[in-house]
């Protein structure tokens, strides 16, 4: 009787120990994965921060050329090809994206990604050309520089804060 009790006890302790070990190992692996995801996402936001700086400088140069009435076809080209969003899908699929950013960060990053991409660059080029033909190109550039650039900067800054990699606006100017 006592042998059966001890066998059952040892079996129970073995199962509980195995479950605890499995839980601990899964927790460690998930923590390492989240840490790696965060590190990779920081790299992506750093790339996008630099691309936003380049876009800001390019738009300001365009405005100077429009003010000086020295506009050429090249001045209607807006390059957003350097913005990188390749890490989003794997992070969303694993659940790390939402866990790292929370609802506000997810909203801001998706807004940032939706507004700074190749399709949006094409729209902006067409809009700039149309506004120029109507004599409103400076107003359009002012809107982008004074309104949209600060919005994009704020969106990216929030994401950087959530990732612990905040870059101040003064550094990007």
C-alpha cells in the first residue's frame, strides 16, 4: 500500500517538475525571441528615422527651388523607397508587434507605414505636379513640411519610445 502511494507521489512530482521545467524553458525562449524582435525593430525604426530625415531635407530643398522658380522635372520626384517595413509581418504573426507597442504604438506605426511608402510617394508626386500647374505648389509643400513631417516624426517618436530607442526631434532636424 505504501509502495503504491510513494510510486504515485513520485510520478506526480515528476509530472509537476516536467511541466515546471517546460514552462520555464518556454518562458526563457519567448523572452529571448521578444528581445531579438525588439532589437530588430529598433534597427528598422533607425532606418526609417534616417529616411524621414532625408525626406525632410529633400522636401525643404524642393521648396527652395520652387520659391526661386528654378523647377525642373526632377523636383517633382519624391523618393520614399528607402523606408523599411519588412519586420512588421513576422512581428505581427508572432504577436510581438502588438506586445512591444501596445494599441497607441501600433496605431501610430501603421499610420506612419501607410503614409510613407512607394505608393504614397507616387501620389505625392502627382499631387505636387497638379498643385504646381494650379500655382499652389508652395502651399502644398508648406502643408507637407509644416503639418505632415511633424506628424510623421511624432508617430515614429512614439514607437521609438515604446521600444526604448527614442530619438529626439532635435537630432533629426
